[in-house]
């Protein structure tokens, strides 16, 4: 028997690596001498760099950059395969980096994310994968592009800083200073949303409120975003306003595609490709995946659905061990996952479940493997 373990982390309680260890122990208890393998997985959100670095034997690179409020912070990204980098924009421009009382998308910027990209290019890395979830920004990606050498000018020809408030002031765009290494780079953007740049389903009205935008602020930003899109189109012939995913990360999706010729791709698919997941399935009899809470959203771009669909293509059964189940969790059965095993085994509150997370996970893993063993004996 060969088992492959590929679970997302249970946020705040169990890491992907811990789940691999607990599953390995349980598998050997029920199936002595079995073959096991494990790989950390993430869906393109928090933990993506860690998962890819660990799975590929890569390394971390730390670099001082500017945060969402242009404060100096230590950012990071992962380096692997000698020529590749994996970057999380949340490491430089993430919402948790801004205190609640200071959240206002008029005053935040993606400049630090651009600095991470710039550093990766300066290191000679030419294959970049960028996860753009969890942003604090709504600047259309101007800040990031400014860090890479693009100049955004107002009506008097003065350079703008690249905050959300500058969207309405953009009158011209100077591309002449763009880092020439961009032309040599292959850039993939991990993006799981299909929102356009503007409109009721665009960057501002869909995501702006959670970043601190009031209705008045959102109206101002939307007008600015329309102006920004018009200048991109009229001055440069770049029309990404209606492109699916352009509204991701406050419009960073539009900038990465429009200015850097990046390709948008679902986060989980990108991660699975980077870690060589399909190759790990050869000779595998059962895959165990999971996440902290499974509900209807799990079927759309989350780790279990991505793993399940890859396994279904090779006719390999998949079981998900999860911290809890919510409404619509069973929808995951349509995406290659054959069964769901919750870790909770009795009445308890959330705090107790978190405190006992590893114990409960180990118990669920053993129960799961014992049930697999029973199934193997049926019909004999």
C-alpha cells in the first residue's frame, strides 16, 4: 500500500507538515510496513511560499520593503529550482499589516509587492509565481508598477506615489523606465476570483469595504479606477477593464496582466504544478487531503477540490480529514473527494477543539485508516 498525504493547514492549529507526520504515524499503526509520502499544499493564499519551498527543497529570501502604508517592513519570498520565485503579495501589502483604525484604501499601496518582484528579477530569477490574495490595497497595482520603474503622471506631469487616492489623478503613464528584465520573465498570477476591474462586481465595490472603505470612499475609488483604466487604454492601448480577474487584489491583477504580460491561473492549480503533484501520484493507492473547515466554498479553488480533481483524473481515491463541516460540504464529492472525516469526536466548544487539535486529528486519521482496512476486506 502506498499513501500520499497532501493537506492544507488547519489555520492556527495544525500545519501541513504536522498533518503529514500524524497521518504517517496512523498509517503505520494500521498498515505496518506501508509506504507513505507527504507534500505540503496551499491554495495560493497564506502559506503558499512555505508549501512550495518545503516541497521543492527551496530557500527563503528576506528583503526590506515598504508595507501598505509605506512603512519599512521585512518581506520575503521563496526561491526554488534555481530560476524560480514564489511571492505572496500579503507578505508586503497584506491587510493584517494595517491596524484596523488606519484601514483606508485611499491611503494604501502595493509598492512593497513591486519591490519583492524587483528583487527577484535582480537576483536573476525569471519564472515568477505571484499569489495576490489578502491585499490591503485598491491602487490598481500602480504602487507595484512604480517600484518596477513605471511612472504615473498627473495633469501637470508630476509623478504620483501610487496610492488609491492617486487613481483619479492619473493623466499619463511613462513605461520607459520599466525594468527590462520583465521582458525576459514568465509571470504567473495565482488568482481565484473573476471580478473585472470596474463596475458593481469590480475591485472597489466587491472588496473595498473589507479594506476600510466607506460608501463615500468606494465611490471616489471607483471613479478613480475608471479614470485609470481609461488612461491605460487611451495612452498605451492596454484594455483590461473587463478582463476576468483584473479586479483581484484591488486591481493588481489588471496591472500585472496589462503592464507585465502576466498569466492568471487558479492558485491551487499553480501550487500543484509547482510542487510536481501529478508525478507524486504514480503508484499511489490512496490520497488523504483536508482543511480546517469544509463547506460549499471548498469546491471552488480550495486545496481539497484541486487535489481531488487531479486524483480523479488518475482514478485514485481521496479522503478528506477536516476540522469541521459546514453547509454544502458534500459538494466536494463532485470534485474527486470520496469521503469526509471530521476530527471532532464529541460535544465540545471551539476552544477545546483547537486546544486538542493534534490529538483529535490523530484519532480521526486512525479511524479513517481502520475503515479503509475494513473496506479492503469486503467481498473476500
